């Protein structure tokens, strides 16, 4: 049965590409517009993360609906978290300014400047995980802040990479304003890779701690396999050694070369994925 012209268009690669570009523009504009009141930067960022996650993980075809659903759900907690960060950043930023440039002709000791920089670390080492966590898990404001700081300190490399993405995105939006149509989405998509990896690993550890019986069989099987592998390797080595001895006995050359022992190393990487939308990892 031949497809109609409409079906051929909707099933083409160009239509799929146009659909993805449309989702990128829609979500980026939704984020920008909802960030304009400033105090809604947090719930807007959480909503963008949730919509991007649904778009690529669950293949959702309603990005705008997903965005505003998450925005409404996390509005109150997101505003509270944003206000906390704005107040803290304002105080520590002013403190750093005074430490470097002084205030009304009054200058602080030079040793105070590093201390003022250290006071910024709680913001730098929590902000990037807090709002993705808010979008994916349901918890209190206090616990959300705690987990955001915990994830960031556990994975400082991921935190620095994500801050690099954020700085580049802000610079693009300032110096090339049309980038507002794609830069927020791109930044969220890149950061999502690290956040989801860290969230999934935390969920896996929690599940292993709460339900160790689920993983006992796997551990026993892996130990049995290792024992069988070692026995097979030992038997194979003994056979090869005997063969080498026979060969040496047959040869007349006393300076014959003997093969060196071979050692095998096995690297196992377990990439189990555990996804949840409403539960939160225990502290």
C-alpha cells in the first residue's frame, strides 16, 4: 500500500530534523521567558531539564507540555531555592568585592581575600545539581540542597565541566543574542549526561544497600566464574609447561629459550541504569 504525500513528508528525515529543531527553539524560549522574573530562574531550569530528559529518554512528543507541567510542580520549591541562592550570592559577592577593592576607603587585610573566595564555594558546588535534582526527585528544600552539594563534591570533575558549559552559554547569550534560541537547550542537554550518570549511580548504591538479597546471586555467580576461570587458566598453564618440558628434553641445545609466563587481567564495567521520577535517594 502506497503512502500518501503527507505520510511521506512526516516520515522523512527532514521532517524529523525540523521537529527536533522546533523542540530546541520552543524549550529554549520557554526557559528564557519564564526566567524573566529572575526569582523563577530555578523552577525554569528544573522544567527545562525535565522536558529535555523526557524528550530524549522517554521520547516524549510534547516538550512544551512537559516543561510547564514541571514548572508548575516545582514552582514553590524552585522559587525558595532561587531566593536562597540569590541572597547568598549577593552577600558573598559583595563580601568579595569589599575584600578586593575595599569600601569607602576602608581596606581589609590581604589574608581575607582567599577567605572571601572560599565563601563562594557552597554556591559553586551545589547550584548545578540542585535544580536537576529538583526536577527528577521529590524532596524537601533542605534535603535538595544537601543532595545537590553532596553530588557536586563527590564529582568535582563533572561540576567543573558543567560550569564551563554554563559560562559558555551565558557568554553566547550576551554577545550573540540569537543564540537564545538554542544555547539553553544545548547547555541543559550536555549537563544532563553527567547529572543522570551520577543520579543513576546513587540510586544503584541505595538499592544495593536496601535490598542486598537482589545482588547476592550475581555476586555468587561472579565468584564462581572467577574460580572456574582461575582453574582453567591454571590447568592450561600446567599443560603448556609440561609440553615445554618435553620439547626441552627433545632438544639438544642447552641454551634454548623458554617462554615467559603470561598473565591475564580482566576488567569488568557494570553500567546498570536505574530511573525514577518521584523517589529520592536516601541521605
